[in-house]
């Protein structure tokens, strides 16, 4: 049985970030404390501030994804601002499926830190993020969302197409694993199999594959192929936990959040 040596929750105990708000509510039972309520209000107001009448923030896909993900961690239930932002984002993603151009944005320089997505092809980032967020806010079975999932599945399965790089593959997998139907799709199975071929004996998948995002995504699946990889990765993570309970380097709170979320999904942490 895997053993976590150090307390992985300590980093979240007083943290007023969206990740901290989620962890303190869901994992540390702070929801009824005055400080959590105050921090929640401040974070939620900051996330909602500055939304344009059209639903976006700054007319930016990346910024709108960032705000919606933060709202997923905090407010969690859809409301008018969230619905407007999702509508705006879905409209851009639908352009991708139709082959229409959308303005590209830089995914580097820390712009998508603390998001479950990674730099790669911008169109695949838009698709993966939009579908993930659509699921998060109860739109998994919308006709437009299902159509985008079919487009994404074909993008993975069509013979003769060059497979997406690992960062783009992460963004695709992130969308697939959270959907009640497409988590079992042939595209999901193909990506999981592809990952299994590059996983090292240590439990990592090599430098090109984002470790923390990948183990978190795979922990959402019930397949044996995913389970084998997750078990091996968990052993690596048990050995590489820092003495303060965290994982990672530059983004310790975020990387620790991804690991703890995965461990809880598999019942290893309570």
C-alpha cells in the first residue's frame, strides 16, 4: 500500500488563491469559518471583475479560460456571468471545428500557470479548455459540446494524421477524461495506450510529458491501462514528495493540488 510520508494539505491551509479556496472547502472543512468566507468573497469578486458585456475578459481566450477555471474552483455553480463566458468561449471553439481562423495567443511566459492545460497547438488548447469547462459547468450533453467532442475524437483517430505533441495531447486528454461518454471513447484509449508506451520504469513519462497533469488526468479513468500507469506514477510521487508535503518546484501549490486530487480520486488520501 502506498504511503504518503508528509502532510500534503498544509500548503493550502491559509491560501486565498482559487486552488486554496477549493482545498480549504473540500479537503480541510473550512467552509463555515469566517476567514474562509471572507477569502471566498474576495476571490470570487476578483474573478468576476472586469467581464465585458460580450462575456469574455479582455477579449482574450486565455484570460477567459483562466477566469472560468478559477470560478469552477470557487463559485462552482453556473450563473449569468459564467454562462455568458461559456457561450463566448464555445463560439470560438466552434470556429475551430469549422476550419475558421481565430486570433492566436501566447501560451508561454506563465500565462497558463495553475491551469490543467499545457502550451501546445493553440486550436487544440482552445478545444480542450472549452470542453473541460463545459463539463465543469453542466454542459456535457449540449449538442454543440457533443459535436466538438466528435471533432476532437476524429482529430485523434483519423489515420494518416500526425499525432499531436505531448502538450497538445494533454489538452485533448484533459477534455476527454471528464466526459461521461467520451472518457470511454476510442480516442481516449488511444492516448492512454500512447502514454503507456513512453512511461519509464520510474513512473515518469519523460521530460516531454507533463507529469502532474498526466497523472491527474489518468486518475479520472477506470480502465486497467490507465490504472497501471497511475499506480507506477504514484510510487514515484511518494518518493519525490518534499518534506513540507508538497510536490513540484516552480508551481508547488498547483502541482500539489493536482497530485492530491489524483490521490483522492483513487481513495489513497481522505
